[in-house]
């Protein structure tokens, strides 16, 4: 702890982006009474404080259009995930001698425990990391869960002991400048979701699939002998090498997974892969098979990931609002044998809807289309293949009403849009919560 104190004591520090991670870090700094100059730099003129009790005395604010100017005047810059490393402002600051870091990088540098399991992937990283946490808890070990799941690392940083375990869900933006890899690293899968901007508030995205993969592979790139990399058998790394080549997979032991049929509340073949990944990670740290099976069976799943909402009027309702690309919604559709009433459509991520439309025609009885810029594209693909059983909705209330009218006994009503939420909703969480709220009124 003293070394991190020395790092920040007396320094001029920019919190570049005042999201949940940097807010948590500021709260930690204040509790530790580390004296340094703090300037909060954010493009928003009005900020949402997740931690309203933060002491705002002796803090400067640089908000609005010029929030990231003059970064070269700082000693340390804490970048939020998603602020582009390739921006000229960052490069200029580095040339001037500023250190660009993040709460994630600081954690790997100063954590009291090295029992760290990092989980990444385009999809499945949340469920897989949740499964691992459940299994470790079942084994009677102290475990903390954080990262991209929405729990900032510095919420529990000071509580950590050498024997504790930490499971981190890590996004590509958290990984792209990482220089240390976790002891156990899991890569669930890789697809093209983050190559197109969708969120107008955070338009950053990777320039190419190669850049995206390289960012993800930092979770294993710096592993040493004795570390372990848990990899999906489906992933093909062209030119992969431990030393040189297009992609570097590090020196950790490579352990591959496919599917596992343990008793579970989770639905779909994709979750069999998540279970297999979690089981391999748990075995890597010495947890017995019997304990793994108990943990898998107990795990309820995460909100908005094919989440069972309830059975009403003899129909089952599922919230899969987290499915923001067609590939994810196709997986959800394949998870059910019963006829489906689907809620789809929304904001455009630049996706192709050809395969999604074919799967909708094959597996659904009726589709309710939520308004958004991508919805006409999906509707066009559905009509092109002769699917006409659909209707637009201007609100979630109207969408659920139409779905209930169209559902027959023992049908599945599924919110799995294959599109981003922006436009009608603030985010996928709000979309899913509104769906559940309206369903429970039926």
C-alpha cells in the first residue's frame, strides 16, 4: 500500500473521464488521505455521480468540449475504458513525460493478492466470471468480483488479503494497454461486435478486428510459466506465437474447453461453453469436480442474459436484452424448442440481419419490432424471405401487449433484439427492466 501512496503523493493527477471506475478510485484516494492535486476531465458538462458522498473540496473540474486539452501538464492520467489511446492528446502527454494508466492497470501493479482470474471475450464473459465466483465461494474461499461487470475494483481494493481470490470481467478497452496478465486467464469467444460505434455517448471503437483481438489477447500475452490460459477450442489465431507473429499468446499453459453438460439453471448450448470455461478455471486453481458441479447448479445466471422472468397465462417470458447483436439473438432463439414470440429491433450497430431473419422465420410464431434505425433493415430482410408475421411497437408497453395477444398456450415470449438499445432506451439494462415490469403487469 505504501508504494501506491508514493506513486500519487504530491502528483498532479487527471481523471480522464469520470465514470464509475474513476469515481471509485477517487473515493479510495480520499479514504487513504493521499494528498495530490486532482483535476476531473470529462466531456459531459453535467456528471452523474454514482458516489454522491465524494468530497469535492480541493478538486478542479475541466468539463465540456476541451476536457482533454493540456493533458501534458499532468504527472499521471487515469484513463477510463473507451477513451482512445490513439488520440493525439494522449500521445502528446506521453511525450511530455506523463504516465497514462487506469484503475485496472493500478490493480495489477499493486494488488495484495496474485490469485487473479481474468475473464474476457465478446460474449459470455459476465456469465463465465459469475460462474467462477459461485464455484470459488462454494469451495469456501474468499472471493471478490469486479471489473466490467459494473463493480469497480477500488471498491474492494483495500480489503484484499494475500490469500483472497479476485475474478475480473475484462473488456477490450480495459485490456488494450495492460502490461501484466492474470495468473488464470479465460477467453470465452471473439466476434466483431466492437468494431462499430453504437453508443452516441461513447463512440470509441477498435479500428480493425486485428486491433480488437490484440487488445483481448493482453489477458494472456504477459503470462509466465506457471500461469494458465483457458481458451475456447473454436477460436483460431492466425499466426499465433508465444514469441513473435501476428498474435502473442504468452507463456502460460494452454487449456482448451468446448461444452459441458453439468446440471444448471442456464439455458442454451452457449452456456454449456460458459460452464466448461468456468470449470476449467476452477480446476486450474485446485477446486474439486464435486464442488464445481454444486457451484454450477446453484448459479442463477445474470440479469438480461436469457433471464427467466416468470410464467404468466401459461406462457414463459425471458429477458435477453443483453443480446445487442444478431449473433447473440440467434443463440437465444436456438435455446428453445417451444414456439417463440420475439421482441426484436432497435439501434443500428452496422450488423447484417440475413442470418437473424432466417432464424426468426424458422423459430418464431410472431415478431414485435421495437422502433430504431436498425429496425427497417431487419424488417426488409424478413419480408425478403417471405416472413410477414410482425408488427411495430412505439414503446415497451405496446410491445408486450402485442406479444401477449399473439402468444398461444406454452409459447415463449422472448426479448432478444439483436440490436443496441439507444434511441428508445438509455441502455440494455433499462430496456430489460422495462420489459420485466410490463410482463409482470400481464
